[in-house]
């Protein structure tokens, strides 16, 4: 794999328990509008007694997807990205040895730490599967350990396989015996520090990070506020636990028209500093931001523009 899969393709990553029997239909028949990525979960969403059923369902799902991929005349480009989250390392090894993952895009690696890296990589290096390690253990609160992990991953052969690092908000809150209050965003408690620290440590080393789930499914005001903060922190997508969250996440990931205008000018201007829409633009320091804005617009479009215009602007960005 010479080039990483773009993390912007993740969007709202919907977790579905492996006990469900309608996952293949959801994937093959585009049953959930706007779904870009789906994670079949064998960890927290499945009880111990349901593991045998979940494994049987997963085996049937992977066979169904592999057969559909083999028969598809135009490939499976219309499918959402499909990931599997095993319960632990031992289950991951068992799955890879016993199932056909040819139509699956990758694994979400639970409770990922520096110590578990050699085990996971030894297991996955000979496969085609991408990796999304989940940061959700006590070590995540320690900036020194996170810096060591980031440096190791940046120079490790697995680097090109990692689409994004997932921030496990609920597990991290559990470490400090807390649950997010109903009237606050995740950023209003200890996770505000954790997310800022992880962005500061991993983003300069060219790792994308995804935002934790908002478990308050029906509180759209909190969800909107949290999504705005996700974007402000540079997070590339968000875990979803209900289909009604997908549209909101997609909308939040659309690029604002003024940001798109600024990004084009920054990347195409010969001026060292200039004013645009009342704001200073400095290409030397804003270039990386501008590149990410155009990459995001290519996938999600531009707010307040028609879909056709959004697509035209993003595709032709380099010609302006």
C-alpha cells in the first residue's frame, strides 16, 4: 500500500453490533443515506454470551461481501468503507485465520497501546487491511507516553496503513470514573484537555484523529455545538451510534464557502500576506490548513452551494 486511504472518506463512522443480521443488506443496498463508513463491533456492543452468535454473523457477512465483490461488474465503490472491531488481540488473530476479509477495508484496533503494536502488526502486516487504532486506555492521559507512541508509529512500517486514530471518549471517561453531563459537550470536561493534547502530539506527525461519539442522541443542540468544536480541533470524522446522527455529522464536515475562498487564494497567491473577507491570510503559515480545506471540500462539498457547484469548485480548485 503506497498511499494512505484518505481519512476524509470516513465521515460518520456508524458502529453496528456484530449480532445484527441486517448488516450485509445495509452495505449492499445503501440502506442508510449518507453512510460513508461502518464498523462491525465485537467489543463493547456485544455481551459475552452473544459472542458465538456475533462470530457466526460476521463469518456469514464476510462471505456475503466477498461473493458480492467478486460478482460486481463495477466493483464496490458505492459501498461504505467496512471495518471490523475485534474484542481483543487474540480474537483479531482468530478472525484473520478463519475468515475471508477480502471485501473488508480494515480493522479498528481496541485498547491500542505501544506495547500492543508489535502483536497487531505481526498479525496484520501480510494482509491488505488498513488500521484504525483506538486510543482509550489510561496511558492516553499521559502526554509523554503519547509522544512516544506518535514517534514510534510515525517511523513504523504500519504508518501507511493507519487511516486515522480513533479517540475512545467513553472508555477514557470511564478511566477517570466520569460520564459526560447531559447539558455539556465532551470538551467541557477532562476530554477537552485530552483531545487538545492528542491533536498537538499526533497531528504534526501527519496522523488524523476522529472525534468520540456523542451519546446524547436526541439533543441536537449539544450535538451541533460538539461538532463545531470537533472541526475547530481538526478532527476528521466522528463516531456515530445512531443513523440520525449521520446527516448532522455530514453537514458539519461541509466546508464553509468563505473558508473555501480563503483556501483557494492562499494556495494560489504570490503575496506574503493579504486580507481576505476581513481576515489576514498568510500563505506561509496557512498553507497546510488550506490544503486540508480543499481535500475536505472535495468529499463533503461547500455549505450554501448546490451539490453540482460544490463538486465543480472542489474538482477545479487547482486551476484557480
